C-alpha cells in the first residue's frame, strides 16, 4: 500500500471509530451533496469496482448496469457477525 493510501486508510478508520452510524451517514450525505453529477461520475471511476458498482446502484437505483446493493465484503462481514453470535449462543 502506498504511503498516501495508508494515511487515507488511517483517517477513514479514525472517522469510523469516532462517530455513530447516524453521524457517518450525515457526513457521507453532506460530502456527496458537495459533488455535482460530473464529480460523482469521476469518483466512481477511481473507486474499487465493487464499491463503485454498489455506490452507483445507491446513487441511481434506476441504473440496471450495477447489480450490487451491498459489497461482497459487507455481506461477508455481516455473516461473520451472525456466525459469531451463533457461536456465542451455542457455546454459552
């Protein structure tokens, strides 16, 4: 990972750890509202394909070219949490 990407990753993690989901949603909505359509399209070109597909679907649900409403990583994270709950339940 490049130095700039590492710093951005640390900033992102610090933001996630320091805010509630509601605050994060408000922050993301506020940031996206600053971008015009051209800049939003540019943003999608610099993101990871899976993230870009998911964000594209969220920003424009009528866009049938994107199939993701959540990233595979998000699905995996959710399943991991469910299995952890199941393990804690079944071993308790």
